[in-house]
């Protein structure tokens, strides 16, 4: 887990007096690019002064007037639109707000680790310098254009207050030279990534971390594909920690060129989203999606109508936690899909809000793997229709594998089926037969199907072709 940057001792500036009124400072660069020269700043409240931790800084002039803490907004003042600002430091630990407007085309270079209360980046660039100073934003971060750290490094930007990242559309790109860490300054914090285009991770660090209580929602739209990318054929990761969320909502396509490591949070596709995880490290030997063995709270949620495409990687590897397939009243066919190889080694596969009523008809859910699958441990929870004959008694949630399903029962955590009877009339015993697994071929490591475990009193019946190929497993009682 990444946490906020630690500040060291800094002897460069000394506050001569305590100023009680927050101020707004506009960068003019009137005499030089030196941020420590008061002549390069314009301030209505503090003429001839330098900004401190209660103050708002404007580059290119304020495009939106922001009310400083404890005081009214200052009148807009003309700002230097192209003059770089070098060695930015604070009389305290940072600034109440930093606002780089669409009119600014220069670069603001940090001279120490800084904390911003709010940060608006609409053009130009901010640099964390060759020293890779940490940047922490405790309030809202709003990014519409410009470069977030124009000096690529292992520097970290800590986004602890939520906000918005608006991609520029088309094949245009927002670029950061830092590792992004989404966190929380208290309570749940939501960051929304929207618009078409690219978010390029140009730094030398790990990629993206999402820590506890941080939620990142990617809004997708038809005709506006978006992508999060790395560079230099280096392996970049998206780490979703316990209590965190990285999700996609809407209808459309998105690309993620990072390996997803879900270490205890929630990774979800809601709506009708087609997400492709691909091309990082130019390798098909690395799993595109991984839920680690030490992550019992990790959850992969796929709403019916959505596709997680890992076919251009080694596949999806679930070793602990849950895979939940969720009903969707907006689609006729209740199918949640993983495209590519799927390995299930522990945890639980279950269905939520299924069957789903679509057009007055109950439709049961399907977990579809378009490729091969390995089942080496964990529990599969299919829902079963237990109504009377003539009322879809034999309907059930189903796991469908278009390739080969390989069942490995050699581990201590053996593959297990635990059915969930639904619509069972009061006082009636469960009775019937339900197809709960279908595949092009079902086999085992010994090429002689060793069936998963199931509760006492139930039976598992294979559907076998004349050549001995097992195509389906039915549960009977």
C-alpha cells in the first residue's frame, strides 16, 4: 500500500510572521522564473509576499474563481501564460489550492514535496523535478489537459480527495510521468474517469495503486473508447487494495494495458462494458487479471452483458475471493463473459440478482468462458429453479466453457459444487435435475474426469458422447 509522501527538514524558507487572511496568488513571472522571488507573484491580499499553505495559486489567471478558505475571492489578475515557474516551495507544507488554467502553457516545477488542498490542471505542466518530489492532493483533483509530472520518474502523486479526470477525446492523450495512488483523506473518495482518449503512464514506477476507501469509476460510452496505457514495454500494474474499488460503468469499450492485481478490493464491470486487458510487456506469459491467494476479500464483479477480455494475456487467475455474476435487466441474454483462459484455484463463483426478469420472463444467468478453463479449487454456487414441473423446473444458472474445462482435484481445496435452490415451495423437498456446467470437453489432469465434490444426498451425472468425451455435468436430487 502506498501512503502519502513524508516531508523532510527544509531550511530554505522561514515564515517571518503569521498571516491570518488566506490569499490568492497569481503567477506573473514578471522578472524571472524563480518561484521564491515575490516580484513574480501578484496578490491582492498579500502584495510583495510569497504564498503559504492557506493560499490559492493561479497560473494563467483564474479560469474559475475559487473562494479561499476563510475569505472572499480575489479579483482576477493577469497572469504570465508562458513563463515557467521553477523551484515552487511553500511557507508551510503546501497550498490550499493550485489552479493551472487552460491559458497557461508553461511548466511549474516543484522544489520540495508539497500538499495541495485542491488541484485543477487544465493545461501546461507540473513537474515533480529530477528529485521526484511527492505530490499529495487532499481535496478534489480535476484534470482536463496538461501534463501531470513532465519529468518521468518513480515519483508518486497521491490523490486522496477524489475528483475527475476527463480524457481529451479521439486518439488524444493525458500523460503522467508518475505513479498514481488513489487514497482517502477521510471517508470514501470517488474519482471519475470519463471521456474518450488515452491516459498514458509515462513514468518509471509501478503504475496505479487504489488504496482503502478510494473508488475509481471509468465511465465508458459507445463511440468514445478509452485506454489506460504504459510505455517502454515495461510491466505496469493496477493494484486494487482491500476496501478499494476500480470499476467500469456504461456501454462501450475500454482498454487497460496494465496487469490487474486485486489484493482485496473490488474490480467490476457494470452495464454493457467490453474491457480488454492487453499488450503490457508484450507477453502472453503474464496473467492479465490476478486475485492473489492472500486476498479473501477480493471480488471480481461482471454484470451480464459485459465482457472481460484477457485473451491477449495469459488469462484471468482467481486464487481466492469471489467471482460474482450480476443480473442486468437491460439485456435479453443474461451472460457475463471472460474471453481468454480462466483459472479458478480458490474462492467462490456465484450469481447475484438472477434469475433476472426481462420482458416478463425470468432468465437465468450464464457465466461464459470463451476459451479453456482450469478448476483446481474453490466453490461453485449455481442457483437452481425448484418450482413445480411446467414452471421451468430444470432451469439453472450455468457455467459454460467453449474450450476444455480441466478439473484438478489433487489440491487440499478441492473443487466443490454447493447448489442454491430457489423458488422452493414451503414444505417441499428439492427434486429434479439441472445442467450446471457445459463445455466443449470436460477432463482432468489424469485425462479421466475426477468430478468436483458435492453435498451428500445429491448426485452428479455427466453427459458423455460415444467417443467418451464428457460435455456437461448435471446435478440431480
